C-alpha cells in the first residue's frame, strides 16, 4: 500500500514538474497573446484610456490586434484587476501571471479531488499533464483556470449560499460564459445560492460603475458584448485599423520581441461557431445550450439530497458552458479536468456511461485530429454525464 501511495505521489510531482517546465518555456518563448491583451488593457486603465480601443497610436499595442477595437473582451472591471500586473514590466508580469495560473491548476485539482468524495487529486494532476488544452491555456495566458477555481468553490460551497453566491458571481464577472452553470444550480434546488449570486452580481455591477464609470459600463453592454458574441476578438473589414498604423507600430513589449505563438494548435471549441462560422446567430448558441442543459437537468433532477450526484450534475455543466458559448475556445476545456477524479471514483458503477465521458475527454485532451474534435468531445462528455446521472445505481461515490 505504501509503495502505491509513494508511486502515485511521484507521478503527481512529475506531472507538476512537467507542466511547470512547459509554463516556464512559454514565458520566455511566447508572447502569451491573451495575457498581452490583459496587460495592455491594464495599462490603458492606468492611463485613463479606453481598454476596448486599440491604442496602438499612443504606443499601447498587444502585438496582435488588427482592428480598431482591442482584443480585451471582458467586463471593464477586469481591466482594473490587471492594473497591478500592468505596473510591472511585461516579461515579469507574464511570469508572475503564469506562475499563478499553474498554482490555480494545482488548487483546482485539489478541489476536484475533494468533491469526488475523498478521491485523490493526483489523478487530476496527472490528467492535466496529458491534456493539450492545459498547455494551450498556459501558452496563451488565459484566465480559465482562475475561473475554474471559483466555479469549483461554488460547487463546494453549495451548502453555504453566501460564499457560493459570491464565488459564482465573481466567476461570471471574469468569464460571462460561466453563467451557464446557473440553470443547473436551479435544477439542484439551490435557490438561495442563486439569489445570493444575483445579489453579488448586482454588487459587482455597482463596483464596476464606481471604478470604471457609467460610460465604460454602457460601452461594454451596448457595443463590446454584442460584438464579442458575433465576432469574438475579430470583426468585419470595416472594423480593421488603418494598415499604416500597424506597420509603424513597435512590436516589442517593454523592449523585447516575442514570437506570437509557441504552439500551433487549433483553438476552436465552440459549437455556435461551428454551426455558423462567419457570424453566430442567436439560435446557434441558445438552441445547443437549451438541448444539452435540458438533458443534463432531466438526468440530474433528483440530484438534491445525493451529494455525489449533485457534484456530477454541476461539474458536468462546466464543459457545457464552454461548448455552447460563442466564445468557447480550447483553453476553456480545462473546465473538464474535474471530471477525471469523479469518473475514476464512479467507473465501477456505470462503466458504459463513463466510457462515453472518457472517449469525449480523449478527443478534448489530444492534439488536433479532426476539425471539430473538441466540440464533439465536449458534447460526448455532457452526454456521458447525462447517462451516468440517469443510472439507477448512481455514478459516483
């Protein structure tokens, strides 16, 4: 028994070392282009400039944005959150951010292990080291791991509605697609948590109005959010910036030029953009989410009162939030990692259902094979979770 424990611990340490080494390489060999957009937005906020406008004309450029609008897609308060990092030189700032992201991954693995009914977090760590989207997440410098910690905290604190509500509202503030978890919390009859999440969301709105101001908040609601839903970080030809400004721009970040990308992987993981690639319509993301969420909700309708079923219902909603979002990318697939310890703890009770989850998880985890592999993988994960929840014996714990 001791040999097993030591061997498992050795694998976990090896997994952390592999991911940390890859993250360190990304810091020195990649622009980490999504973090570049955050850092530039933070600098714009520090200088009183609009973070949603491409400020290349005043020397603030993330090295990637080609449109009149910037690549910063989040609520305006997030630009203020990045002010402390924006005060640092770019190389140091992204090193700090990447180290925090690796720490968030480890924290999420520990949380997932606890939610699986005492199952070890080692499985989640080892699975992460074999998970291509995790490396793409770190290479791009995304925030999904931080949001995952908040979402897992929401699930863990479902018996403590105030804490859970604040965690849920903060997750939605950082990543609006996380709101897809809310209907499944209602299915689980966590009404107080949902009400307090709404109240906390109103509180964040007030904070946003105080710090970012009414004008910036209106800009995000009326202009930025609709554009992001339709085009992501892109846009139409009419939205392109004057090519002469880009040609004259300094591509260096604090005196150093980084390669735009260190990994050549397809980042797509959105069913709406697969169905309507040019410009997703309302039906393209409402209909897929409604169908998959309805199936998940029906299968988990008796989850309340059965802790492990409820955890599975809510954890199964996380990959649904990614695949049904018009802004779903491979980096967000890290939200599927908590299903690893849950699956290992419930495999013996419903192997057929978990085989579907495992097949989908492999499609998500492997490097590019098919054009739509991550979309198919995420859908398979949700379908498999539905099958596990619908089983009489239960599927976990």
